[in-house]
C-alpha cells in the first residue's frame, strides 16, 4: 500500500530515541521530510548526521518542550525550513518523573500543554489541512497500579484530541491518538525494569494474548505513520491501541 507520504512535511517532538526515533525513521522510510527536536544537543547532532548520510531530508533542533517560547519557535522555524507542515506528532512525555507536585507540574507542562501548544501552533501552518497524531498510553484508559500524573494526563490527552478533532475537521485537519502498551526500549523504562526487576518484566510480558513479550517502538511507529498518512484520510477522532491485547476492556 502506498501511504502517500512522499514529500510530506512532518514534525515530531522527541526524535532521538525510543518511540520518537522509530516514528522519525518510519516517516523517512516512506519518503517524508522530517523535523524533530530533543533536549540533548549531542544526540540531535548525531541523529541528523546519520539520517542525512542516508540521503534523507531532516531538520533536527535542540528544544525543551516545557519551554513554551522555545518550543513554539521550533515549530515556526521548522515550518519555515520546510515551507509548511502536513503532519505533527507531539511525542515527548514527562514520564511521571519526580515526586509530589513537581511530577504533576512537569507532566502537565510536557504532556498536556506540550500537545496543546504544539497542536494549536502547528495548525496555523496547515492552511490546506493536515494530520495530528497524539501519543497517549493505555495507562490513560485502564488502571495499572497507582493513578498518578502519567496516567492522569495521558487520559486528558485522549479527551483533548477528541475535542480538537471535532473543531479541527472544519480546517481539514484530522486528529487521532495512538496509545501504546508496554513497549521495550533498551535504555528506557521497560529496559530498566528488565535489568532490575526481571520477575515483574516477565509477569507484564505474560499478560499479552499475542505473545509473552513487550511491544517494539517500530510497531508503535507503524501505527502512528498509517494514521497520519493520506491512506487513513477518513479516520479522525479515534484512539488506536498498540498493546498486544493487554487491555481487558471491550474494544468493539
């Protein structure tokens, strides 16, 4: 299937590791031009060098999504470099790190406001329509342990995206959500759990009807890229779960 992404202009927040890096790679493999940001200058420079050497058109910038002014400037500058935006993927998450009110504030600024600010600014560069794919989590639809800032704001993202999809549709902008389950990233959360709490890792892996393993960043990325693409042109305001069947709610 031709997803119709050749030459499309894509922005991804957080594109140097994990799911974000896989999303960038998958868009590029489909022929899109991709701008991405991350906080680590060395990681950004290395990613740009590798991807450009492969012949891709990329634009990597250093940016902290919680810095509203820098974040909006990144979106404007990336749009200027590419001549507009067709697809926006707000991917960065605060991951519920920290404790107490600080964890709640960071999750609010990075996950919720990072998505809200980014989507609203990106839409100003989509006069001919476009697509936004929000990265949420199955933690936002089904409880897994304590309900803390991560799960709370992931749930808020799904609600926000649904409402935005209703109003943005009048501008020709589709808005969808991808909610990953437990995804193994070697230098990420589940990689650390595998190294330090192997019994917990095996227990979580065993809950997946499709196989006793965790998902991969590439499996999430393919879902994101499809929903963002013209091939999904009649899909909006949906939440696609990429979780190997781990959630127990009825999906139909």
